[in-house]
């Protein structure tokens, strides 16, 4: 990992507090609002795929050699944990900004327990849906700023509660997969 491990001792890049407050007011005024996110994934073979969102470069996903991939990119489960970490960072920074707390360091370490005895459905173990995928996820937040540990803990807890990705892990999501 190339994570920054030394404290910056300077504020992290700030976000637009006025824009954040306006976005929050918009949510209060329309609490049932939703949007739709679209991506397209193109399969490259040997368990490697490229996902495209908007104008961004492809997010490459692969599997390690022990799972028959080329190990050219993170595995899908690692990308899922990365999405969780990124979402928690956004939420923690937003809550800190709303509470007028300046952060000087934020890192999120995650690990998840997952198995694949069903071999992706290629006639491995006969498993039920709830027995596949992540069975446990542990998140450790390292955050520093101009607030007490108690306040930082409250910020992290609130951001976790409101995190769209954390709630994807906690709550079943209706999903439909069909042949185009």
C-alpha cells in the first residue's frame, strides 16, 4: 500500500461548506429524492474486466492467480471494500465540515471475511445466497483533527450510519440481473 502514514499536520483539502449546506437543505426539502448511476463493464477475459463510468478512465478488476486471474488489478471484493472506504471518507469529511471540525489526517483500514466455495456457481459447493459474499467486514478509522476524540468518534459514527455504501453492506438491496 502507498497510503500516507505520517500525519499531515495541515488541514486536508477542504470541501465547499456552503455547497454542502445547500445540498443538505435540498435533501431535507426532498427526503425521498434518488438518482440513478450508470456504468458499463466490458470483459477482457481471464477474469479481468474494465468498468466505465462517465468520462473517467476504466476501473480495472481482476482476480489473483490462485483464483485463475492475471493479478493486474484489485479483485472485485477489494474494489467493493475500496468503495466502502471511499464513501466513509466522504461522509466523515462532510460531517466534520458541517460540525466545523478541521481534519488533518484520515485513513480507513478494512478487512472482510469472504469465501468462494461455490466457485462462482461453476458447480462448487451448494450454498445459499446468504452464505456467499462477505460474511463479516471490519473497519478501522484513523482520523485526526481539531476536535476531541469523543467528537471525532461521534463524527465517524454518524458518517457510518448515513453512508450509502455502508448501508449497502448492512441492508439487502433488491437486484435484478437479466440477459439483455
